[in-house]
């Protein structure tokens, strides 16, 4: 029923033993906080809440996103989506001074081209030679992370999720964030009973909940589904 929180609260401090991350996008149409300097190599700007991992996401269209995720990726993990390359790290404010070089960015082209020469000889003298170029395209196999694929099973479109910190209940005044890249909404209950709600770029089965270090994570995949009273 719920996914990874994507919130921006300046330098909000929530003690969970997890990293604080930069969170921004240089795409003004993105659901993340807009900052035209987000794509700078040594970014030092908007900071998000603490979650399991930080990431840098470089999109095929040239935009760059930085954020945090309640996924269980290890430091140095790479994810290749259909239109982006994403790399993960696990230290405070580690998602800067990198363009995902460990993941082979620029992202490998989805199709790699090779050229083969084919020569045809006739029996006349002198034998003429003709050369034809044949181009073949090889698509790499889809990559997966954890035990799920990167393809969302939700209806294509923009997913809207409640986004707040310290909100055991939601109502009409609770902030809502919409993002076409969200794959699920999330509710996180910290070990101090603080509740965080937001959106996730990771796919999880609708209604899934897990407990990690006394922190409860729940995901769902429909608009404003992370509205359960805690």
C-alpha cells in the first residue's frame, strides 16, 4: 500500500541511522523541488529527509535528479531504467560530486550498432566487387534490482500521493505531490512513532509492508492511497 517517501524539508533531522540526501531536479516539470543548479557536479543545495539510500538519476533527456529512497540498495548499486541511469550511495549528502561514473554513464545506448561488409563476386573478368553495409541492432536484456523488475504495474500516468512529516492523520489540508515517475505511494512509521508519507520511484506490490530496524514501510499504487490513519 505504500512506497518511498520523497519530501523536502530543508535540513530536517529525523534520527533513524540513515543518510540525509540532496533532493532536487533541474526539470521545472518534475515533481521534485526545482533547482536549476541541481545538475552541477558539486551540488550543495536542497536537502531531503533521512531514508535508506541517496541516489543520483541522469535522464536520457539530459535532466538530472537527486533524491532519497526507502529501498534497500547497497552503496554503489546501479539501476538502468527505460529512460534513465540511477546510482545509489549510503552516506550523508553523498549524492553529489558524481555523474554515476561507476554505472558507466553516459548510459549505454539501448541498441548497439555493428556494421558488417558483404562482398559479392561475379564470374566475369575482371570480377567486379560490390559492398553492402548491413547494420544490426542488439538490445540488452532488461535489468532488474532486488526481486522485482523496473516496470510499473500501475496504470500509466501521474501518481498523486500525500506528502508530509509527523502526520498520523491526513485531511484536505495535507500537502499532495504528483509525479509521473512515481511507481507507488508510501507510509513510513519510524521507531519513535513519527509518520512520514510521500511518493516512491521504486515498484512494490500494492499493500506490501516490511519492518526493518523497527521502522515500518508500507506501499500502495493508487492515487492518495497512503491515507491510512496511524
